[in-house]
DNA sequence: ACTTTTATTTCGCCG
DNA sequence: CGGCGAAGTAAAAGT
């Protein structure tokens, strides 16, 4: 079966196609690019995204996102692949017949990015100075009647009660309000309003405004930093 | 030959390796990620960059840039690939023996991004209003003694001489200075200082400051826009 | 659906 | 070499 036919069928069957061979590549769309003859890998995925990879560099030299219209043609005896997405066109012209490798891949797994909020808390408990010098955690996940759970409850160097709310991504105004809720309940319980610290990699503008108006403090804490602490801790544990 | 051995040799020979099979992927570095079992393509290039591609999505789910330390191992009978780059580690554990496809690719071609400056000039000559309404090009690449060449020399709607300098990328202060040079020479030649227009997709802050201080005008002109004009022109030519 | 923000951003130029 | 800005940014989250 000719390579062009085989590729069309494979794409229809949802297989991933890898073509390898000498080709010229032209892209025109938001920008424009030209790539002279050379040997590359062309990868076409089942969602009709396409990648052109040179033998070096971890980024594709050209590509088209998923949902592109992929066409396999023979033009003057040469195999041509075009991928059209709106007014953007990628055209790959193989100057010699490319090799064709097909892969039937099944992949339903969940991709989890970043350290989890749980891991961030572990890091914080292992290294309380991530919040501030002299911070001492007292309770992990303290249950606050009606309001829910405070991530970490502790005291600062001057003995003041501190409620810490952790977020693994940009903190929102809702997160600030939730922490305010905890502070309200804790104030009634202890007779004195605790400090409130929202620890997150960043905060939205509205969240910052809310914090400014309610005396809640912000502490920048990234999952990355937490991962470093956890790994350091692990390394230490392994050493001891 | 075992796949692990074969992969090592291929990498040493500068070949591009494509491994396909069910695997689990763990990344820890600037961030951290976990990807459960599923079938993926793993591409290892000769510059020791590595990509993990799921069957959909045009971006790799995990990767490591060029210059990573790539290791192929057998652990408890399973093939494991690790790529280490500084304190970043990518680990791919194949739960079944992966297929191994090797590609010997030679690619020395130049990659040209954007429309060329030449193409931008063609567009401008074909559609002078890209500069401003009433602009009329008079000379293409006018040689200015000692100073070099002005991209386009023309007159505006009020008959004033205009020197246009084209850049396909963000204009720098040096570009402004070059245009000023042309203006100086043209002023001596014509007895009157021409208008100077720098046409580029954007300008650096320093370039903008230099323009403000030297009465040089900026006209935003993108390669994309020029490509559109060229294509429209081509379409018209084909029609006539 | 549109806008804003993030990213293991990457990449290039500027200072 | 560090910092800043753009990218055919892409992709996710907020509005």
C-alpha cells in the first residue's frame, strides 16, 4: 500500500504516525517560516495535531495544534503533508519517500502537575520558617466549628495565634474570605483575633485588595520551594 | 541485542530514538509531576533532549532540554529511562518492553522565521498605504553615499521626502541611529531634512526613546500583515 | 465565550 | 552573564 494511503488510514483509525525523511517545510499564518531540505521526524497525532522535529532541539521547528485539517498527497511523485488550521497552513514536502511508523497508543492516565496542597503542608510542618522566622505549628487541619478546617494553626515568635491557609496556586478572593471566616470563629473561641496568613505562589488582584482591607497577610510560597524542602528532608532522612 | 543496549549505542552514534510503549512518568525539578501508566512516545534526540508525547496534544507532557544526562537501565526486568539536567530529573519507567525505532537524521538547513525583510519591502511597494495614506514610494534601496542604503525613499501626501527603514523584528536603538545617519546625509544632499519612518513590528524601549528625541516616526508593520498583502496581491495576479 | 494569567514556559536581545 | 520582553507563545483558570 502506498505510504500516503497507509497514513490516511492510520489517522482515520486514531493511530499516531511518525514519518521520517528528507523534506522542506513552509509555514504561513500568524508568522511565516521556511525550512530548507533536511531530514526530520514528522509526528501526526490522533487529534490531528502535527509536529516537525529536527534531530536536535527539544522544541518542534514547526507545528500545528490539534484539530488541524491534515492532508496526505502525492505531488509530482513526492509525498506532501499539509496541515491547515484556520488561516494558518503548514506544508511538508518530502523530497524522498519517507519511512512510515504507526503506533496504536492508549493513554487515559491523569497528569498531575505540581506538588499537591498536602505536600505543601508537609513541607511547611517540616520547615515552619517557610511561613516566617519563629513560626511554630501547633495543630494540623484544625477543625473550626461550622467554618471548616484551617490548614495549619500555630503561634508566631511573639506567641500570637496564627492561622495559615495554604493554596498550591494563585489565591483568589474566595480563599481570603474563607480565611476571614476561620478568623471570625477563632476570635469568638479565643477572645482575641488571630493573625491570618494566606500562603500561595501568588494572589489575584482582587484577593490582594481583600487582604489589604481585612489585615490578612500574604506569604509567597511556591510548590517548587516546597518540593525542594521535601526532597532535602527526604535526603536527610535517608542519610540518618 | 537488548533494547537498553541498542538505545545506548544509537545515542552514542547520534541517532534519534523513538521508544513506544506503556510507561509511568515522574518529573521533579522546578515543578513536579506524576503521570500514571499509559502508552506514549518517548523521543530522544542526538543532543540528549528528551520528549514524552501522549497520543493527543501538540505539546509534550514531559520533557528535558538538550544536554541532559540520559540513562537507559533495567530495573526489576523493566526498561527505565532517566534524563537528568542539573537538579531536574525525568524518569520514565516502561511497564512493558517498549518498541524501539532508530532514525539517522542529517539536517543542516537554515530555518528562516517570519517574512523576510525583502518580502516586507515588496509588500510595502505593492501597498504603500501600509506606511500611511498618501505615501508614494520613489526609490527602492536608494544608495546613500557612505551611509549605506535606505530601504524605501518616497514622498508623503504633502510632497515631503520620506525615508523608510524596514525591520522584520523589534527595532533597536541601532536601527534608529542608522536611519538618523541616512537622514543626515539626505539632508546635506537635498538641503532639507526628510521625514524618517521606522517600520517594524515593535521597538525596544531604548529605540522608542531615541525616536522621541530625534523626531523619527514609528510605524507598526508586522511580517504577518505584509504576508497578507503579498498573498492578496498574488491572488489578484492569478485572477488577472 | 472571552479575558487574564501562568509556564518545568522558551528564546533572544539588551546592558 | 543577568534581566527584560516577545512568542505562530500554549493552556488553564477566572469572569
